[in-house]
C-alpha cells in the first residue's frame, strides 16, 4: 500500500493506545472485531470512510485531522519533487479521475463538517 495508508495505520495505533483501548474494545465500539482493528493498525486493511469517521469520534477528533496527521508524518518520506505545490495534488496525481472526484467530494464534506463543528464549539463557549 502507499505511504499515507501506512501512516494512517500508525495514527490509528497511536490514538488507540493513547485512549487505552484494547483492539477488542475499540472493535466493539465501532461494531467490528478486534482482529479487524489489528488489520487496520498493521496496514493489512483500509478503513472505509464511515469507519474512519467512527474511529475519529472515539478518539475525539475528526477523520480529516487523522488524515492530516498521517499526511504530515508521511511527508518525511516523500521526495521533495512530489511535495511541490499542494501536497494533495501530488497524491491525487496517481488517482484515476473517478477517485480524484471522490476524494474532492470527501474533502469538501470534511471541510464543511469542520466548519459546523467549529461553529457548534463557539456556540457552546458563548
């Protein structure tokens, strides 16, 4: 798999340990088995978007933040020629048109969700 995939697996592992969840406990919380969580952390499986959102909720963050964390860790291993301009462009260049469109829609969804979450937090603080 790719660098982002591997780094996301590491982020999942770190966050699970930080929250002191066992793989079985986290699996139960997201409606999956502990062995599935193990596969995610080992990079043998990739979470679906809904699963990543669910995992992020249990880690008190967002899928977007987890992806950003994985991307920032992965940038250390990406040649400089691949990181010029927008880092996402370098990643998207390897995707088919259909997958680029899906990725764009997902990022727009995450951006809107971040905006709504921020507004709700500001309301709660007021």
